[in-house]
């Protein structure tokens, strides 16, 4: 992956043609604003269609990725915390199923109430 932004190094827009990139490469070599290796890498990057797509779409995220690479990742080597499920939830599925079922008494009451409503 290339960092800094190759478009910034060569001072061209994302819509630059190959001719414009080559001209910008020559100008950048004369200015020597960046080291020659960086200028050459930017030139190669923008002339390669696959690398140019990466530069176009991933470049805004590179500083974050670079910063992440330098972080201390020793926390990842520590054992995972265990998850303890409370005993109150052991029979939760059964309780939900029971709550959804209609008892025989409720069915009888519903019939009485529904029949009573029809008669009035």
C-alpha cells in the first residue's frame, strides 16, 4: 500500500490521464519536494490500474490503518473473558412458551364472553 497519497506527491487530480501523470512525474522529479523513491512509487502506482483503484478508494482510510498497525496489540493475546449466563435465564424459553399458550380456563372464559357478546 502506498502512503503518502500518490495524487498529492505528483500534484495531479484523480481524473489525470497517463500523459498528465507522466508530465507530473517529470515536474515532481525537478521540484524534489519528496524523495525520489516516493515520487517513483507514486508514478508507478498511478500508472497501474489496480493500484490506482486502491489509491482512489482506500487512501482516505490509510492513516487510520497505519496508526492501527503501530498500536500495541498485546491485548489480543490475553485469554478471552468468560460469559456467565444468569440462572434466571435457564428456563426462559419454557416460560415464554408457557406465556404464549392459552390455558383451558382462559379458553372457556373466552367462549363464554364471546357467546355472551353475540347474544347482546
